[in-house]
C-alpha cells in the first residue's frame, strides 16, 4: 500500500510553509502530519545537502508518493530537479507536482514535461551566455576596462616606476604602498 508524503520548503525564516501544505490538502492529497516535511533552507542549497529532505528519503519506501507544490521546491535548477526526480524514480517513488497539474513526474507524461523544462532551462542558459558575451564585446569595443579596478592609481604607478628605476626593492615598495609584491611586479612589467 502506497503512502503519501509532502515536502514543503521556504528560503527564509520570515516565510512559512503552511500555504504549501494547505495547497497540497486542497488538491485532494491526504498527507498525515508525520509524513509532511517542512524546512527552511535556501533554494541554492543542493537537495542532497538539505537535512529535511534527507529525513524524508529515510522514511520513504518503494511505492510511496511525494507531493510538492512547485518544482523549485525540489532543487536549485532544472538539472538538480531532474536528478532528484530520477533518484526518486529509481527508488520506486512517484513524484507529483501541483504546479504542473499534479502530474506524476516519473510517468511518461511527467518525463516529457521534465524534458521540455530541461530544454527550456538549457536554452535560457545559452541565451544568457550569448547576451553576456555580446555585452562584453560591445564594452571592449567602447574602450571600457574589464575586470577589477587597478590596484594602483596613476600617481602611484608613476611613483613605483621612479622608485624601481632608483633601485628600490620590489618588497620595500610594496610594503610602503600597502600592496602585494605581485602588484609592484605587474606595474613594472606593464611599463
């Protein structure tokens, strides 16, 4: 006989999981209180590192059902969600997501849905990379300096060059200015 579990997660202590639990109940899933895991943990934390979800896995057995309100409750991104669903499926656990109409993500329709979601997520990542690269090319073409600001001002750079020509040691100059030896050597090499 299959048992039904619920997993609710919020990111901050100001938020509450009660809305997610109420949504699961309103969808017609009767989940006993001891089979509901609610935790407060950032979505950026991989699901394998979440104490509440680990406890949930310890309780679940083959044939059980896990209910979540949204996919982002299960992982930090589409790849993390997919691997979590695959892991649960390998254990014989069905996963239902209310935001996707309650579809069982381990069924054929659920796998198709997850495939589409993964494809869209990959497409969005690729677009973001393309936009970032185009922005960098444009900024360079406009003569904008990329990366960290210089460690030395123009006046300091001039002072370093004068002191190096006078025979001062790199370490002594670095100590006086309050920067690393590498910064002084880089300034020396750039002239």
